[in-house]
């Protein structure tokens, strides 16, 4: 079973890498990897699915309830941030900031008076095997992708041949990998949670 899961995740990551390159193969130099690209849509889907999986754990495991709620809120905010262009177009300019603030305030209200339990729940989560995968995905998403996507770096490397498209492909590709790792960590947490619940029965 462990080997099958390993091969499954290998297949998932390979398939996502292929989907990222699909736009380039189909549109060639016209590819933009913009807000409306397949790559961006995959990021939306993975952030949303991760949020739902963390919410499932929050409802299924009392010890992980607070930590999973925080993770679900984080992924919800990332999903909203990734959907900023849609919100700006169909709601109002800057709508995503408002929605993120609402989520943040809701989480603070939910956690009010539970500050001791927050640390305990996060500690339990940090002991889960999936914690390392989540951390790797989160760091890849918020730090590594940004550093590798710096325009100044690509301008220095490519000089007069600088193409913003190349920078976008690298940055968006690494972001998608980060979201993939977070989704895998969420799936692994659900599997571990379900196993614990079955053992209790």
C-alpha cells in the first residue's frame, strides 16, 4: 500500500508538471501563464481542495480541530487571493482583501479564549508525518517561488533577451508544486485521521 501511494503521488506530480507545460506546447510563444491559464486554475482547485480536507479533519479529530481550522482558513485565504481577478471583475476592485479580512476576523473570533488549546493542537499536528510535507509545500509556495520569480534575477541572467514569460513559467510552476505538496499533506492527514477513528471503533 505504501509503495502504491508513493507511485500515485509520483504520477500526480508528473501529471501536474505535464499540464503546466501543456499551455506552452499548445500556444508556444503566445502562452502567458496569466490569471486565466490552466496552471492558475490548478492552483485554485488545489487550494480549495486542501481547505476542504483540512475542514474535514477539523470536524473528525478533536485534538487537531484548532490546527486544522487554522490550516483550512489559511488555504481559504490563499484560494481567495488566487481568485482576485475574478472578484475584482465581478464583485468590486479589492474585493479579495475584504473577503480575506472577513475570514481572518472569523478565525480570531473562533479562537478567542482558546489560546492555550491552540499551542496544544499545533503541537499535535507538528507530530504528524504530513506536517513536514505541508511545511515543505508552504515554504516552496510563499518563499522559494517568490525568490525564483524575481524579475531582476531573470533580467540579469537573460540580459537583452529577457522574456517575462520565462519568469512567469518558473514562478507559477514552483507555486503549483507548492500547492501540490500542501494538497498531498492534507490528503495524508485525512488518511491518518480516518485510521485513528477506525482504531477507536
